[in-house]
C-alpha cells in the first residue's frame, strides 16, 4: 500500500479532529453548518467501489456512528451524508448536520453563501465536544 496524503483542498478547507480506525476525521471550516468530512486512509482511492468489502463496511460504520453522535451533539433536524468528488477526487464523505433554521434550508450547503470560518474558541469547543462524543463510540 502506498503513502496516504490528504488532498490539499481538504486540508485547506478543514481542520483535523482525530483518526478513526479507517478514516481521518476533519471538521469543515464553516461555522454556519456543523460539517464533518471522513477520508478513508487508502491511497489513490476516489470511488466507494474501489474499497474492498471490509473497508466499505467500516466506512459506513464510521459515517453512520459518528453522524448519529454528531446529529445529537448539534441538536440537528436532519443529517446529510454525501460523497461527491466533483471538486476533490480523493474519496471523502461529507456528514452535515442540518437545521430547519439554517440560512440555506432546505437547499444543499454547497455553493450557497460564503463560508464563515471558525474563530479559535469555536473551533476548540466544537473539536472538544466532538472528541468527547467519539470517545464513547464503538467504531472497531
């Protein structure tokens, strides 16, 4: 297996949170929406079907388990999950908590308005709360 590097655009747009059994977990730098990105640490992978069956199962376990905890943490109304890859080919899955009161509901978050970067306190708070939730999850 080759070396794993996170796409530079994902690095520029998000902050690292933790390493899950399969995925790197990152928080998108847009405080308007609670938004995570899970990136399987499999070099050269751009499509879900390129993962073997075990990794596909693990990816969905991580996405659904982390997503459920994130939805509860952020007191959302809906959890959006998507793997698009139009802008960044590296396989990654977006997990976005939506609220009926958010600025673009019910439209998708992509391409709507301008991102509002986290301030350092908001970033630290979100990361700490998220890590506290993840520590209690069975992801193996």
